[in-house]
C-alpha cells in the first residue's frame, strides 16, 4: 500500500503538517491537502527566498485565488526572528535571522473544498518547530527528508535535534512521512511501502509511519 492509497481512506481530517527543509517541494502538500486532509500546512527553509515562496504559493494554488500576507515574529508569540534560531554557531553556518521572513495564504486545494492555511517560514527549521508548538500550531504530521548536510547543520531523522525538540516539548506527531534516504524516529511503526509522491522535488520515495501506542503512553 502506498501513502496515497492509505490516505484515501485514512485522511487526517484536520491537523497540521510540518515540513522542515522544505524548499519548494509540493509532494507533501499534494498528498495531504484536499477534502478531509490537514487544515494547516507549514513549510520551513532558511534557503528559500521571498520570490521563490510567493511563486510556490501561486504554483500550488493553481486556479484558486490566493492572497499572500506577510507575518511577523509576534504572530507566533516570539519577539524577533532571532528567536527562530537555536543559540549555537552551527545553526547559523548557512543562514542567519537577517534574511528571515514568513508568509501565509489561504486557499482551497480542491474545487469546493475547505480552505487550507499555508505558512512559509524562512527560518531555522528545528527551532521553528519549538516556536510552532508554543504558538499552539502543533504539528500532527512531520515530513522527514534529510539532504546529506548540503545546507543543514543537523539531521532531521533518527536521533537528530528535531526529534529531541519534539520529544522535549511533548509534541511528537501522530504521523511521519519519511524519505527513503532518512531514518525514521524511534517509536514509530511503518504503515506503507515507499513510493514517490506526485509533485515532489526529490528522487527519494517516501513512506508513512505512525506513532506506536506504546510510545504514546510513555511520553
């Protein structure tokens, strides 16, 4: 069973999808958006420019009318963009808060479907996870796609700082969408086979993992 086949009958019916290091990869959006899908999608990537993010919104919205709005750190309960970076030099080795921004748009992913709130943050993705949880935008689905440290200071997969942030804030998501080149987090059970997602920008197939009931009780 592929992720798409599984979600055909098991849609999240709300919730938040979070994609750290997202770039302009529309695969997870296309997989989870639409009727009875997630209600909010948050992408984070400090290498994405504002022009790229705006063009991406227009691309995924298709024929839907999309109005893009700027967001401020205060919209997430933060004082400055600096709060979206961990306090360590390695996290600023590729990008700094000087270029940070946030945009949001609301549109229907399918004709006549419910509106989706889509937020794009040009911020450090691991610390941003913590900010989102504090702002009560708690991810219920997280995409794990490591990039071989091309522009990352730490991995998103198994035993990385993102997993530690989720565990430390008691915000482990229910589902993970994991790329074939990335190790899933401990405490998650594979639900589907690995398969490509339509619209993805990476060659790696992906599989869905669900948080085990034993792990859920232990946190």
